[in-house]
């Protein structure tokens, strides 16, 4: 089946239903989200500038950390302005090209963040469990290559996810029960067999959710054992603090994303959507406007 035949809505707009069934809340949400968006932009920009200007922060952990606010800036700018437009006025539409551009970028950023958080856990493992070798193992060239790998994997997964979504037969259906363009929303309105799309989304979720989580759990398991072996209570507290913010971000990000994507697709709706910077069929939790640890 040709792509143009499979998707008959390529010539028009999609309707993002968003919070249209909660009309009284839309004005309140507009104000709250606008303020949060502004604070997100200011906070993440400040983190990026400080990480770049302060030479003492030019080390692997802070280098990876500076990628997180950049991811969040890109994701919020991709999704929040359109959401604010939909909340402000009666029009809830988004163009066909704009919708799939939003989908592609969100998938890229979500997938990238999943891998990036796993890479950061490896850096923490080396720093705590092999401190004398950290400077040797985590050379600038290596952590730049690792960061590049996270972005390449995100783009690659996004291409696959977007193409699979484009090929789904929609039969002219354009009303997405969501506030942004996401793979589950398209599966929900597809008029044909969605099993291949659901299988692709599940496989991507395993690769970009379960695999990074496994690496993170393994890394922090070794870190916990190393911390418990320390004789000094002050040393244990100091060591714990080096990874606590990252671990908290991991719990929030993967917790909400796993809840969103490792459940039956038909049960997913905008009222239960939880994810960012967030994808993959993954995107960072949308309700988390800032990735700042």
C-alpha cells in the first residue's frame, strides 16, 4: 500500500483534543504552563551557560548534565507553544507536517535522554568505584563520543518510529485524543491493523527503557556497595550526594515513561499521559517541564 493511500489525512490538519473536555481548566492551565515554560527556559539556559563558562565544570558529569537542559529546552519548545495556542483559543488544530515534525523531534529527544541517563550512571560508577582510573577512563574524547552516540541513537530510533506511524492507515481520521502528536495517539485512531506499530513501539520501549534501566540499576548497585564499605559517615554522605540528583531524575523520568509506554496502547489517553525529555515511541515526560536535577 502506498503511503499516500494509507494515510488519507496528509492534505489536512490534525485536531488535538487536549483538555477540551475540561474547558473551565483551560485558562488556569494556560497561566500555569506559561509560567512554568518561562521558568524552564530561564533555568535551563542558565545551567547551559554556567556549564560552558565555568572551566571547573568541564568534566564528564557536568558535560553530560549540560545535555539534559538542552534536551529539555528543545522538547518544551517543540510541544508547549502549540499546547498554549490550543489552550488559549477555540482552535485545536495542527498542520499535518507540523504534527509529524513534532512527533519526530519528541521521539528523538526522548530516546536520546534515555540513553544519556544510562551513560551518566556509568560515569558515576567509574567515579565512585574506580576513582583513581576515572580521569584515565573518561577522557574528553570518550565522553564526547558517548554523548554523540546518544544523539545518533535517538535520531535513528525516531526515523523508524516516525516512518511506522506515517504508514498507519488513518482513513481520514484527524482527531487525536492528546495534547501533542505521539505514537500511541495515532495507534488509537488507526483504522487498520495496528499490531506491527504496537510491536515496534514495544520493541523500542524495551531497547530505550528497559535496557538503560538495567544498566542504571547495575551501576547504582555497585555504587551502593562501595558506599556501604566506606568507614567514614561523612564520606558516605558526600559520595551519595554525587549521584543523588541523577538518581532522582532517573526515577522520575523512567517511572513516568514506563507507566506511559509499557501498558496497553488503547488505554493511553491525555489524562494518563505523563511523559518527557521524555522517546522512541518514547518522549520525555510532558508534565515535567524541566529536567534540572
